[in-house]
């Protein structure tokens, strides 16, 4: 067996994430993880479920007035989430 030089954990993770599909999935998970940080605990308290599918971030809210208010801030939320994720992961948000 050929002996190789030791690699850092960062090098190993970068090598695994070089596969674009894995990197995209990790970024989508990051968007869901960042939601509470972007909107704060008050809005997050009303969030039931959230996920990314096909570049659309789906957020389930249990309050109709809050859902209506968030509709007005969609473009700003998309921009903030993408900036926090470090890439353009989502193009729109759908509130359910």
C-alpha cells in the first residue's frame, strides 16, 4: 500500500464537497439553519416547517397575518439568506 502525506480535515472536507450536488444540498440545509438567525426568535416561533426545493425556500407559518406581512419582505429575505449562506442558493420564498 502506498503511503501518502497526511491531510488536514479542511482538505478532506473540501475534497468531499467538490461534488456539486453535495455542495448544493449542504447550502440548502444551511439556508434552513439560518432562517431563525435572519428573522429572529419572534417570527421563528411561528415557523412550523421549512425546506428548500428547486431553488425555492418553502416556509410554513402558523399565523395568517404574519404570513401576509412576510410576503412584503420576500425579496429582502431572499437576499439576506443568500448573503448569509455565501452563495445564491434560493431565488424565491413561498410562505404556506
